[in-house]
């Protein structure tokens, strides 16, 4: 019986070495542990599985779970989106930093587990909200409609109006109009805004910050007649923000993000291999980190500081599995964004709850 129990614990430890929380939740009931420990491990494992899946609809449930330690709950609470328009806790509408930290941590785990479809989906999600991450330092929030309305609806603004001088396309204009009513709707309308319009708001703000600038790579879909949404900002702020938004848009159009269109979930063809992802990332990095003639590429500055020269290939000790990705996120944000640790905390909390011997904890993977 003792050998059987030891083997079962060995299976759990093997699952945790690969962050397979779903498997742990399935087998914990056969372990010879007290019911309270079983319940705690199951709660941790289910939370870990939801977070690894980036199931944002469940983030508020995780944050409210009293069975979870505060070091797990706090970063989840910071990364969640409010379920109702006037919820006091704004989460990722206040700052996208915690959500991007979680995405970077999930990226490392998915890559090490050789799950390329999840990797390309994460790369696409990083692009989706990149413009809001860039604007966050200027706005003081991450595109929260409650606060954004006051910023964009000022005198001489064309935001959300059918003005031929405005460069927004129809989808961006629709999102621009929607933020004026988003806070006045019910929970279902609010969820519809987050599902369908929030990323388009990011696109609208990206175009507001995109202009033809001498010495920078050309972009399509720029604003050629800026209104007060842009001109209200000081010139030095516009220069910095414009460069970071340009970097975000270049990433969205890069070869590695384009892989998402060739990896249809539920089909059997076109899923890129890890090698193809690596090659696409190296081509993307070479383009993104290339110096601009005006010297304003934010990633070039970050790459030089960390000793990463384009095109950067291979995995050096102490850097992430897609080298330079964290530097890219930080460059767009205009501040350091570190890889998160909440999934590692969940793993370690499960190991502690099951009272693994010290040598097992020393062998944990980073």
C-alpha cells in the first residue's frame, strides 16, 4: 500500500513538473491524503488549469475562491476584467501589466510542453491589446471606457463621428461610438462590449497614434489629419507614444503573428511546428529590432540594454523560450513587464500541500 501511495504521489509530481493541473485535479482523489488537503489541491489545480487556458471569464471566480492563497488570488484579481460596467475593481481595464505577465508565463509553459497551437494563439492575443498597453502610461488606465470617454470626447475631437477627415475605418468608428454607451448598459451589453469592441477600441487608439514620420518604417492605416485626441498631448509624449504604438502594430503584422491564420483549431492541416514558430520569431525579431533612421525604435534600445542583437537566435541561459519577447512587451509598455509567477506559485502550493520531502522541492523546474 505504501509503495502504491508513493507511486501515486510520483505521478502527481511528474504532472506538476509539466504544469498539467487538469491531470492533478483528476487523480488527487485517489491519493491517501486528508479530505481537507484533497479539497485544497483540487481547488489549486482547477485554478491553475483555468489560468493556463487564459479563461478570463473564470478569473473573477478564481479571485473569489477562499480556498486559494492570497499570493494566487492577488495577481488573478489584477488581471481579470470587470463583469459589470461599474464594478469597483477595474482589473485589466486599469492596467494590462498583470495580464501580460500571465501571458508570458503561460507562453513559456505551453512552449516547453510543445503545444504550438496554444503558442500561436498567445502570440496573437499579445498583439490584440498591444495598443492599449502602449497607451496605458499616457491615459493612466488601459482603455477603460469609464475614463476614456473624458479623454476622447473633447472639443474638436473627431472620435466616433462620421467625419471624412477622421482616418478610422468603419469597425474602429463603431468601437469609438460604443465606448460612449458601454458604461450605461446592463451586464450582457457590457460583456458584448468586452467581447467584440474592446480590441477594436485598441485598434482605434492605435490609428490615432499612427502618423507618417520621417525616418520610421511606413505603416498603412495612419491618421493624416490628427484631431485633439492626439494634439492635446505634449510633443515629447506624442513622439514616445507614437514610436511604441508603431512597434506594437509592426508586431501585429509580423511573420510570427501571421502563423495564427495558418493554425485553425479543430483542423488537421497547417498547424506550425515549434521549429517553424522559432524561424518565424527570428524573422519577426530581425524586423522589429532593426534600428529606425530617426533612432526612435523602442525595442532597439531595450535590446541593446539586454545584449540582444537582431536577429537573435537560440535560447541563452536566463532568457525566455522566445528570446526577446519579454523585451518587446516591455518596450511597447514603456516600462518593465516581467514574466509572471502565479502558475509557479500554484504548482509549489500543491507540492507544499502534499508535503513532498525537501529533495522533491529542490528538484522543481524553474
